[in-house]
C-alpha cells in the first residue's frame, strides 16, 4: 500500500505542549478508527510552523478525508516513491549485489 507525507501548515506548532499534541493525536486516532484499517498513521514530525505526517493509505483521497474529518490542514500530500538511508550508499559499491540508482545522476553533489 502507498505511503504518503502530509505537510500541515500550523503556525506555532513547535510551541505546542504535550497536552495540545496529545489532543491532536487523540482526535486523529478517533478519525482513524472511523475510517477503518485502510488508513494508518505511522508518525509525525513537529517543526516550528509545520507538522509532517507519515501515513499508509490506499490513495491520497483517503488521507485528505482523514484531514477533513479531523479538521486538520493538509496543505500538501505527496506519495513516497522511494526511501533512502545510509545503507542505500552500499548499492553502487562492488560486491554489493545491486545496481547503481538513477537517482545518483540527479543528485546535486555528484554521483558520477
């Protein structure tokens, strides 16, 4: 099932306390229970003025429905196409058993 990153513009999000974040979390969980198991909240990252949420859902419309029912902003919903981490660097090395990713040629720091 696809994974999505939801960007929520919430001015002052970084100043929200445990009580406010707990209330947001509880509301989100209540809406998820209404929607059933097809939409899953993985985790969220709180920054100064935004919250970035990771969801697993059948489509972007399901994520938007969660936001609508919960009264949450969903300023941008982006489907995750790939996940990379430090172990991704091993793919292009000799003996690693993988082929070099086409992403390396697009990366602004080299990759040739």
